[in-house]
C-alpha cells in the first residue's frame, strides 16, 4: 500500500492548527536526525469516504498523481479540517489493529464503516 511521508516540520504545522491527533494519523519514524510520519493512502481514502464531504474522495484520488504529494496532502487537510484528521487517525487505528491476514483483503468501504463507528462512539 502506498504511503505519504510527512516530514516533522509539516507535521508540526498541522499540529499547531489541528492539535495532537495529527501525530496519530500514522506511525512515527526517526533516524535521530530526520523525523516523519508515514500515512497510508488507504487510510486517507477510507477517511475521505467516512467524512462524506463533496469533492473529498476525488481530491484524495488525485494525491497519487500529484507532482508534490506532501504539498497536496497538506492542502487537503487544510481545506477539509479536523474532521479529516480525526477520520484518518481512526482509519489508521482500524488498519493497524486488524490482523495481518485481514489487512490486504479489507476494502476501504469496510474500514470507512469501522471508522464511522469508532468516531461515533
């Protein structure tokens, strides 16, 4: 599954605007010098479906072809706000908690339903 690598500086910028949930959208990685989070495009797609905002799923589908995918992702989060951040966090949690054998077979619609249920609770 394809991922977006969001550098720490960009993540800090999102965190100032949307709070600590941005640090839970994917796993944190660091080599001691460079820190970043890896956000699964599958989690972003599931989150877009769960948010249900007009135009959001189409905007997410364009991330894969974007010349600058990190910049496109940052714009996407800025445009659709905290709801998208919360849903990405929930989708990442649902994907990471699923047994490894279930991850490839899980459809984004199934994860979107799980995300909707998790954020409604």
